[in-house]
C-alpha cells in the first residue's frame, strides 16, 4: 500500500480534542507514521491526499446481538427467526455487521447466541485480517437452568456444572457472558424473577473464567443482582438498571465497567403503542430512565469506566444507528463530548486488551472521517465520510462490507 496523507481541520485522538489545525496524518502500509500540525504541502504525486473536516478513532459497539434484526417490530417474525436455519441467522449477522460499519463502528462485542452464529462470524472475520471491523464474542452465555436467556445462554445447575461449562465455552470465547439476573417488568417497574446465581456461584464463575484468561460481563439489573456482581468481581456490568451510588463507588474502586444500554428501555417509552403500555407504565419507564441518567452522571464523576453499548438486535434497537443514539443518551445524562467519545473508542479497547486505535504515530490506522466536528455539534457523529482501516473506504456511494 502506498503512502496516504489525511488532512483535517480537527481531530480527537482517543483522549483529547485537537482543534487548532490544519493537521496532517500520514499513513503508510496501514500504519500511522506521523501526526503533524501546519506541515508544509506535499508535492509527491504518489501520495494520495484525503481531506476530512474531522478525524477520530473507529467507534466501538460494546453490546449487541448480531444474529437478531433489531428493526423487526413484528413479534411473530422475531419469534420465527429464532427457529430459522443457521445459514439465515448467519446471513443476518453479516448484515448486522455491515450496518455497524456504515455507522463508523470498527470493533463490536457481541453478547451471545445459543446457535453459535457469533462464533462462526468471528472465525470468518479472523480469517480475513483486512476486514473493516473486528468482533469479540462469548459464543454462548451461561444461565441457570429454566431461567431467562434461552436464546443466548447454556444452562447450568450447580457449581460443578458451572466450572465444566465455563471450561467448555472458553476455547472459542473472547470473553465470558453471564446472565446474572432476569429482565425488567416494565408494568411494575421492578425486576422479574430474582437473581440467577448466588454470590458463591458468581465468584466461582469469575474465578474459573480468570483462570482461563477470560474477562467476564454480566447481564445484570436490580440492586440485589448488582451487589452480587460487584462483590464477585465481574469485570463489566451490562444494562445496570436500578443502579445506586454505593454500588457505583465499589465499581469505581474496583474499576468495574458499566455498559448502560439505554436504547431498549427508551424504545419502550418512545413507542408505547407497540406493547400497549398505558400512561402508568410510561411513567415507570420514565422513572427508570431518569434514575439511569442520574447514575450515569455520577459514574462519570466518580471514575467508573462507562462503555457505550446499545443492545442492538433487541426489539426496536437497530444495529449501527442505535450505538450512535446511545452516545446521545450518555451526553444528555451528563457526560461531556470527550467522555462520550472515550466511552465509544479508546476505553473499551483498553479494557478488553484490544489494539489501540488512538490517533498517534505507531498505531494501525483505524479511523473514521466525519463531515464535521462532534465537539461543535454531536449530530456530526451521524455523518461519517468513510473509514480508514488498512486502506481508505469512502462512503460516497456505499459503505464497505466485511469483504469476507
């Protein structure tokens, strides 16, 4: 690959905003060679020059289910999809990946499926190192027998089966997904069903995963479940509704991450007619989201690692664009633009021990180019011009695909 020169008015390097351009980012063989300000013009005709008003690292989707189409609102079609042939589920997962790429997302952490779709797709991507996006996946999650999560979790019954199952899942898992609680009863504004695992069982899960070199992330909401998660040392809490200040303090102390996934609950409030919610249920939904806002602001203030993730694939949560919506939720709750961009770029990559995409010399070019600066208007995050990953993928006609 020949050298390319990206010129830009401003950029976010993964930690800080640089707004006193022009800047030049020289890329050779897919690697950032140098980042300079007010450099002299390049007269070498062999160097391709690409201009963008704003440059930043590729985005990260911290929580989604690629085998599910979030935009499908017909309950019967969604139910039927769970019984469709594996090849159809895999095709949907590939489509979901492409939707993410079109939104400027270059790293995705899938949250599991019982069919092995995410495992197969990850293998396809790993076999094609020039792919535009990378994928982390748990394979299957683990859940208590008879409890929530049949579409994504393998059942366990006791400590012996927990240890055996974690060991069986580990060889093809990027991280271990744990279904620690059930889901929210929106009509009552409470959790359904209590916790799936005791504190002792959860500690066994965490310790076994750690011995196998795996981080853990837990589907978890409700104060009781959250207390178990933080006491057991889960690495990341997914959803985390009904959060408290005390739990956040423990998370800050232990550097336990939080992926708040506003989007599925927000959809219930924005489209109450889909599920037939009455005004009283809408009030409860509003209260749940307001509590989320309060605690997101506290989380940023207290130093809890907040990671952006949308739970795309859930009902009404569309892949790609919902991760962008999630950034607006985090910002509206009190996160600064810098906070929000860190949550969706450098922080998850660091927590998950992935290669850095920071815009600094020596890193692989893993960039998105935008029509304007999100520091001037966050809406600009919705308008990527293209992705520079290994090479330049402009969006003028259509976005790149996985190229598998």
